[in-house]
C-alpha cells in the first residue's frame, strides 16, 4: 500500500486529482499530518467521511512503533523503531543549547563498510522511503511532546546512496506546510559518494554537507573506509569545492580520532594542507570504540593538541561533545544489540 508521507505537497495534489478530488485537499491533509500529527485518517475531521474512507483504502499512514528507548544522563534519547515490514531502525535525539537535534537513519543497514562503524557486519536490507524518514521525526516528537528544530542524516545508512528519497524527505521536512524545518538546520553526512555530491550541489536546498573524512592519505582512509577506493581523497575534495561554489552552501568535515592511527600532529598538518583555502569547519570526534573494533579512542590531550594545531593554522575546528556514551549512541549499536539478542534466542 502507498505511504501518504512519501509524497511532497505537489505530488499529493496530483494523487488527489487522480482520485477525483480538489487539489487543495492536499494542503488540509498536510496540516493534519505535519502540524496536528494525527495517526488515523478518521481524525482528519474537515474532510468528508467519504474522502477519509477513500484515503484509508488507498494509503497507509506508516505509523512506526517504538520498540525500545534508552535515555542517557545527558538527556540524549536513543530509539529503536519498528517499521511496517518488521525491520528496525535507530534514531537518536540530542539536546544542544540551540535546540533539539534528531539524528535520523536513511537505510536499514549500510553498504559502505566503514571499519569504525557498528553498522558494519549488519547486512544491508533496504533503503528507507521518504515517508519512513519523516516518520522518525514525527515518532520522536510525539514521544517527547517537543518540536525538533535540527535534523542530521548521521544515523544508519549512507544518505547519498538513497539520494531520491532523502531529497524528497528534506523537501517535506523543509516545506512551510510540512514540518517547517529550515534547510540551514538540516545536515547530510556522507562517506564520500562523489557523483551524488555533484548532484546535491545543483539542488536548491542550502543544507550543510558533512563529509566523513577521518584521514588525510588515501592509504589510511581506504583502510578505514572502503568507499575511498572508489572515490579517493583528491576527487572528494574537488567535489566539495564544487559544492561550495553553489551559493549559500556549507561544508563541515568530520574527523574521528583513533589512538595511534590518525591523531598525530603530522596528520593535523596534512589536514591543513588538504583543506587550505576552503571555507569549512572541522568537527573532531573522539572515536566511539565498537565491539570487536580495531580502533581505540584518542586521549583528550591529543585531541586538544590536534584542534589547537588546526585553529592556529587557519582551520576552524571544534571538538564534538560526546553525547549518550552511556547508551550505545554510536550508530548501529542498539540495532546490533537487538539483532544479537534475536540470534541468541
Ligand atoms: S559510518 Fe555511516 S556510511 Fe559508514 S558504515 Fe556506518 S552508517 Fe555506513
């Protein structure tokens, strides 16, 4: 059955016209879905009973169920959500001084195989539809009763490997009659799928692009992220420069520091060389060790030294606050635990 949250406003208008209805009904439905956030068609009381029944026959509302919820002492909440087909995805809600930020998943599993990621080893199942991504936000807003002001695509999955659905989800969340979240408050994180960075540059969506860089030589980056074999650093940086050329777009680079791997001053020096002349920001992240993973967290002393070197050499760098470290907040950890439990049964 079709998911009503998979449609942009324009597409929903077309659907209604095909059903013999007036297009303005789509705006009423959008308000019920994204302002009132109702769970059933019968709650859409300004639509006729006949139309509500037609909608019921034609579409699902794709309401996801919360299977599990973990809450950190710092206020971070991690959800395991049950999709209609029985697959489970993770969504994390973080509390920053500027508002609530949700970290959404874009796929069930991930194909990219980054060596530091808890999703690696969990088989890729499928990409999420636009409506399923939107539903992550709605489910968490309903659970907390609070509005989410920022969205980051940093959960499970490579968002640029699910390009069309992610772009559509962004259009729905960004639309003033949708979830009304400003494009500047939306960030897409990619492991570096170069062709789709060029595509994204051409979209009229000024969201922030966040590049998971993590190393400055192809040898080291390929050992951490197999995607680098297909799209090496030089090609990635070229695509980033192209993205920045398009007006009003911003880039940040994610750099997870692992002890004795990529956290030496020599690495910081190479990073300065690589990013020279680009208007960007570097987020330094103490790597989150995963079960049976080969990377250990860098010491805070090293991380501070690394940050200071970048800042002293003209690259704006900050250390990301570790949120939810007591609740498996690294992507894939909760889902992995749940799968393991299933296997033990
Ligand atoms: S870090 Fe992101 S892109 Fe890499 S394997 Fe994990 S979910 Fe996929």
